[in-house]
C-alpha cells in the first residue's frame, strides 16, 4: 500500500468522524446517570422530598424516607437533583450537614456501603477486616464527638436487604442516642415495589416514616423528556421527530421507563454516527431496539447460575428432540444427562421445576401448564431463545463449553 493510499483511508475515517460530530452536541448528556437541571413531571415528588429534608436548614433531623417506583421513573435523578440544590444552600448559609449518596448495587456489600459513609465523614477504615458492628460504632462515635448531622442516601437499597437482611438498616435507624447531638437520617430508594415486605416490622416503620412513590411515565411524558434530552445532547436538525416519538412509544409500552427511552436514543444516535449519517431517524431507533434487547438477553444469560444454564440448555435440546411434547419431565431427563457430562450432581425435580419458573419469569422460556384431565397435569416448555444465542452467551463458562454438540 502506498503512503497516498494510507492517507486516503485515514482521511475517509476522519471525515466520517467529523461528520458524525455534527450529530452530537454533548454526548455525556445521553448517559443514563446524567442528571438534567429540569425534571418535568416530577414537581410533586421534588416538592415532597424538599419538604421532608427542609428541617436540615434549621438544624433538625429530617424524617427517614423510603422512595419507590419501577426502574426509569426518575428516582435517582430527582434525589440527586435535590441533594445538589440542598448542598448549594447549606454551603451558602454555612450550615454544617453532610449528604452521602451510595448505590448498594454498586457497593455490593454491607461493609462497603458503610465504608462509603465512613469515608464521606472523614473516617478512614481498612478496606476489609473489621466487623460491621465495629465500623458502625466508630462512625457513631465520630458523629457524636463532632455533633455531625448527616443524610445517608442508599439507592437500590433492595440489593442490600435481599443479600444481607435488614440488620444494618435496623442499626442505622436506631442509633440516635449513640450519635446525639449529631443525627443520621436515611433515604432508601428501591426499584422493587415489594421491597417493604422484606423488612421486619420495626425497621419498616422506622425507615418509612415518610414514603414516596414514583409512578411510571406516560408515552406523552416520555416524549417531552426525550425532546428536552435531545436538545441538550444532539444538534438541532440532527434528529427527526419520528425518531423521538418512536423511542418514547417503544419505552412506554411495558411501563413508562425513561431509562430505556434515554438508552434507546443514545444507542440509536451512536448507530447513526457510526454510519456517518448526520440525521438520526426512526430507522436507527428500530435497529437500536434490537441491539438493546439482544444485549439484555445476553446479560441475563451470562449471569444465570450454572444449574439454571443447564436447565435452559436442556429445554432447548428437548424442544429440538420433540417440539410437540417438550414436557418438564423430558427436560428433567435431558438436564440430568447434561449434568452427568459436566460432572455436576443433578438437583431434584422440585428444584428444577423452580428453576423453570425463574427462567419463565426472565422471559427465557415459556412454561404453560397443560391439563390432561384424569391423566394429570404437566408443564410444556418452550424455549424463547435459540441454541446459537445460548451457546454464544455460555461459551465463556468453562463448565458449559463441552455441552454443545
Ligand atoms: N422527569 C424527568 N425528566 C428528565 N429526565 C428524566 C426524568 N426522569 C428520569 N429521567 C432520566 O431517565 C433516566 C432514568 O432515570 P433514573 O432517575 O435513573 O430512574 P430510576 O432511578 O427511577 O431508575 C435518567 O437518565 C434520567 O436523567
Ligand atoms: Mg435509580
């Protein structure tokens, strides 16, 4: 290849990239953790959170608050927005209060969640090794000594409770005399509407002194939200109204999920950019939907426990062998056969039946109960994904690799 040819290729790449830049004005604003200054349709929620936290401004302890709503209803964005506003005010007015935000799904453990709180109030604790109660008592001691007032936001708090139970929340919500004259208020945010049922009665009443629900958005509302987001992130004339409307319609069909809407817009815009197109239209959105759904399926597949993976594979093989009669019994036999091949001990039919239900909930199979009158009932299993998709997702799993024939 001559130098000239090289240059031509590079020129083409660069000019494509420059064209692409015409599409984006601010790529960051399309990230799903971006918090816009304006949050339409959330005035009632912002007002309530504001009122609940306002006592901070005259040095009193605000009530604990539990926020719920499905994913993408603006819980995280609204809470972060309020915190930013409050922090601005308390700095201006020289009020001494700490706001600490952490996401329990990211921190992962009780220890690391507490470590976030500790480090935010200026306490260094080792990366691991202390007992939770020890970390807690060091935090409380420091807060007491320095009369520290703090609001601790635990986002996706349901992860913590599912994994560890509610002991930590009990300790955090019942520590006022150990901290006084300082105080600690808690804001818990949950995507899981049933979360409260996992809490013991005492923690339940303490944590949800105040409660706030974020309802899903309507398609119309998503359209407004997306239009504002597109104005922030894309150049004027770089997108069609049809593209925005389609993103809104597709994200409002299950429950009004603004995260899905924003993700869709971002992926569609990136596809358009890669194409070198300077107009994002509904065609890009249609391709983006497929891509997002594929990514979601392969994430779900990759994170399945090993036995669930084998059960899923057994369902796919059974449906191949006998599409008319892929009963749970047939799937179970196939499952045992596959377990033998991997050297794993197989689970009982009861456990496997439970795994089938879980796979059904995840949308990876459909299990329908078929009644044979006096011959009894059986579950008919239909896989919703192909062998190819499964093998691609499972290939990184050593235990699974030699199960594909
Ligand atoms: N009312 C709103 N106005 C503008 N953007 C919003 C609004 N609600 C949600 N969003 C955006 O949608 C995405 C998901 O919101 P988020 O607050 O993370 O939802 P949740 O925490 O309820 O799952 C974020 O990118 C956020 O900026
Ligand atoms: Mg959130």
